């Protein structure tokens, strides 16, 4: 784990590394999202809850937390095969990322925005996945 030593002698650990450590040890975590790739489902500033989940239990339509090079990302799974996953942000139409199973950290179970919590567990997940597919087809 990368640690940063401040001038005061305090040790800081980057948040993404802490999230990864907790999820890999089997502990669910809550963290604030900073990007916009999952708009409108998840907005910058929303707090998400991620629960540990092995890659072989991930299904199409779920939102996952995964390691991509030196950063952690939260994207929706668009294809789930036994040894390969593909995911992309809801706001991104251009490309999908291939994700190795060992890079999957967990699945997003809920999103909190302005004091309200929205579950990402079934049946909500299936319903929103169908709606998203419908609107994507209308766009093209």
C-alpha cells in the first residue's frame, strides 16, 4: 500500500487504496464518487456503498468497483463471461473496458444523494438496466 508522509510526520493513505484494501479483506465500504462517467445514475459527490463480490458472481447490469491501472473506477457491467467482464460508464457511449477478474473489487449496492439512499440491488437493477437499453436504442 502506497503511503504518503506529510511534513508534520502524519501518514496518509490514498482513499482508493483504503477502499481496495477493505474490499479485498471482505469488508463493505462507503466512499464519495468524484467522476461523471456514471451520470445520471451516480453523480460526482454521491456516496456509494460497495460490497465485496467475487468476479464470477458479477452479472450484466450490475455496477462494480474495479482497479484500472493506477486508479479505481465505478462502471456498469455490459458483458459478463466466465473469465472476462466488460464495463463502461452510463454517460460514455464510445468504448467499453475489458476487466480482468482479479481487478474486480466489489459491487455497488446503494447510492446516497442529498440524504436519500437508492438501492442498486434487484429488482431495481434489472428495471433500470432495461430502461437504459431502451433509451440507448432510441438515441442511435
